[in-house]
C-alpha cells in the first residue's frame, strides 16, 4: 500500500472519533514519530509503496487509535514549543494553549536576566523546560540561575527529569517532590508559573473521551466546591515576596472568579484569551 492509501484508511475508519483535519494531523504525527519520516517526505512520497514493516506499524497504530488512545500515548511524544517531550500515563499531554502561556512569559522577559523560575505542577516539565531552553538561547540565564520543577507525582517528576536532560542539559533544573497545598512558606522567585488542575466535575461531559481515559485525573480535576484552591494557595505563598510575578493557565469559565481572587489578595492582574478565544491565561503581580 502507499502512504496516501493508508491515510485514506485512517480518515475513513477514524471519522467517528475525530474531525477529518485532526485525523490527517494524527496520521502525520504517526509517520513522523514512528516511521521517522520528515514533513516533506510525507508530502512528496505519498504515491510510493511502503515497506511491509512501515505498513504494519501504521495499521497497528490505527487499531490503537480506534480504541481511543491519544496519538501521543502511542508515540510517547508530546510536541510542545518546538520540542519533543516524552509523555506517559503519569503526565498530562502538553496542550497548545499552554504554549501561549510560555510565549507570554518569554515576551515579558526579552533582554532581561533571570535568576530563578518555579514551575508548580510541572507534569512532563513542558512549561519549565521550554522556558529554560528559550531563556538559555536568549542568553538570559546566569550560571547560578535555577529552574525548579515541582510536582506531587514522583512518576511525573521522572518524566520531567528525562525531558529536562534531553532538551536542555546545560540548564540547571532542580526537581522537587512536594504538595503545594501543604506548603507553608515559599522562597521568592523571579517567575512563578503554574498550570494546576482546574477542570470541575460539572465540566467532565465537555472533555473528549481520550482526555478522560488517558490524562491523569490528578492533573485535571479539582473539587467543585473550591476550584481555585491551587491559585489561592500559590498567590498567598507569594504575597509577601518582594516583587511577586505569577503566571497561570486558567479555566476559561472561571476568569471572573480569578479576577476577584487577585483583587481580594491585593494583586494587580492581566487576563488573556488563547487563540481559540477562551480566557486562558493570567498574570498577577503587586
Ligand atoms: N486544558 C486541559 C484540558 O482541557 C486542562 C488542564 C488543567 O486542568 N490544568 O483538558
């Protein structure tokens, strides 16, 4: 079979699970990450017959996709901010919206020197590691700069450690196993960033089956009664720091509540929408 024929099989069989353009993207990801094809190969070599092995890999991946498995769990890779992050069942698959948060932080710090960054609930490490890598490339890091990747899950920290080492070995990352909700005091950082769990039980029906079945619950869900628990705790911990600067990814339905929280804790703030037009990010400072 040719690549094009296989692509058509993917489209016709996955049509009930994903929109067509997403199926084509998924197909390309499988070709890139499992067949090691370049983007241009995928375009140019559509009519050439595939080797038996390659055909086998594509068909087997299709069966796994049909069972609802996200493509990132088949390839073990999440693409985020130009890097390949290892992901597994212990980490949230990196999202595009979160790339926009990283970009905001980088834009705010062009030409500045960074002493310290704390990424709370780091998961695969995608935020902290991407920041470390980009700041290092921009010569914004000192030899003493430390970037702390903190998570409650030891399994996630192992993934973050391996991503940090693979993507940015020259940066000084520190991995900390800690429950932020049980933390009483926090040393100051130049930048604190967090994408904490923020999905409420009542929003569960909105999530795609493969998010519900494959992303770790502890990375997604927060109690209905107090969905801002992580944000409040982090802002309280940073409240007495000299110049606290905190960036959050937020629940699109809770931007008003986030605003109130910032005002209540005496922070200035800015909210931003993501490319889908949803309130998704917030910056807090004094
Ligand atoms: N944005 C994620 C989702 O839609 C949720 C991430 C989170 O809870 N921090 O599934």
